[in-house]
C-alpha cells in the first residue's frame, strides 16, 4: 500500500497510448495494492421487495435519502427509478414518462433530499425536489435524427450547457454542482447552485494529470474536494473546490463507482468493478470494493466478482451514507444489494 500525507503528493499514472481508445473503455486491470486487509461483510438476503409484476433491470444507480429510503435507477424495458423504504419495501416509481429518461447512469440524493438522475442517453441531469417534482434540468436531449446519444470521437468542442454522455453528479456545501461529463467530453464541469456554468477541467481525453479518460463517477467531501473515478486511466483524481488537482490514487484498479461517507470521519469507497461484459478472465482480478481514508490510505477491501449473494457482478452504483451499511447496484446480475461491513458475530447455542 502506498501512503502520502493528505494531498501532499501527486501519484501520476502513464498508460500506453492504446489505452485511450474507445475499445479499451471496458478494460480492467488488477489493482496495484497488495496485502490489503479483508473487511468482514455480509449481504442481507432478499432485502429489496418488489411487487409481483415489477423487476429490476441492469442496476445502474443507487442512493439513499435522510429517511433511509433507497432509490434504484435501472435499465429495464425502459429506464426506471424505483423508491423503497428503509426496510426494502417498494413504495413508488419516480418520473414515469419523463423526457430525460433514455439510458440511466446515476442517481444521487443531495443534503436537502433532492433526488438527481444522470441520464447518459438523453445527455441530461435532472433534479427532483423531495416531493418528486422536477426542479432543475441541465443539458439537452439530442434531436431524434441524432439517435439516442452521440458518441462521436474525437468530440466536438465541449459546450457550457451541453453534455456528451454524462455519468454522475455531486455537490459541495454551498450547493455548487459538479458533473462528470464522461464518455465523450471526458471532463468535470462545475455549476453554481442555480445551474450557471463556472468552469471545467479535462476535456481532451488523455492520461496526464488533470486529463481524464471516461470519468465514470464523482463524489465530494465536507471540505468541497472532488473525487473523480477516472476509469479509463485506472485512477482516482482528487481536485479541490476550484478544480485544481490535489492528488491521484492509482493503486485500486479501474474505479467504476466512488462514494464519500458523511460524518466527522469520512471514508472514500472505490469499486474496482469487473467489466459489464462479465468476462471470466476478469473475475480473478476485479470485483472488490476498497475502503480508504481521504488521503488515499487503504484501510481494507471486501467482495469479489460473481453472481452469488455477497459477490459483485459489475458494481455500477454505490451508496455509503452509513459507512458500515452500503448499498450497491449491479449491471450483470440485474440487482441491488444491501451490504453490512463488520457484521456482529452470531453466537451459536451449545
């Protein structure tokens, strides 16, 4: 394991030129970190209870609100957003027929319990208020003649208010909005709380510090630092609130999902997910989730690739509101799981 003082060093990663191509976006590499402690964990069986006529599709995004309700954003016959109560009981569906729902990528809940969805297909980020009403829209859906989304590479020059297959969203304490604009534009964009463009970082796909190659997830800490899952470059890049690079963590494989827990002692969780094509060759070197200090120190890891209970089949979304009780959504297994870390030992009667 490699440790550096908080934001005191920058660990750069140089990948082969071929790794920047579109064909490598699903490539996955073994994490560099060695001798990582294993964190005891278990999956709660049958936690999510769906009505008899509803099913999960590809588990794309997952998030919780302050009441403990869970939102699962998934791709089925249509892109759908389901809400469950704190016990896993289905309560309702959000945004039925919404114009932005084309190809789900992330759902997040902010400090005011507003629910945000990021749709890769419509190139839109939508904010719902806690009552389920649309409160803000960022981005624009492509015209029908352009098909569901435009994946042209190299991309046209990025625009302030248009995205190229965005992937995730986060905020700072002031309500500024940070969006990972992911597959086409390879950048992170900062807006104020009213949606006014402030600045961006990245934009030219590359592997130099501050460049990005498929920024696939984004999260923030209490100080407003921004953590970007730079998946194509097999690293997490950490920026300050002004999007100036502070650190790079390059030892936990190819990050698909990132999450920073709240509270006085915050932790960073990073998923080295196996690719969504689920090739057998990836199972031995992927599938684990790392628990880290914010300075990049690895505290431990848990999980492995697979479709059994407690195994992970392409983790795409990760919620860590409670750092000892995580929720994950998975593409290949068409499901979501509730994960308990360091579960209490059950005594056996004698």
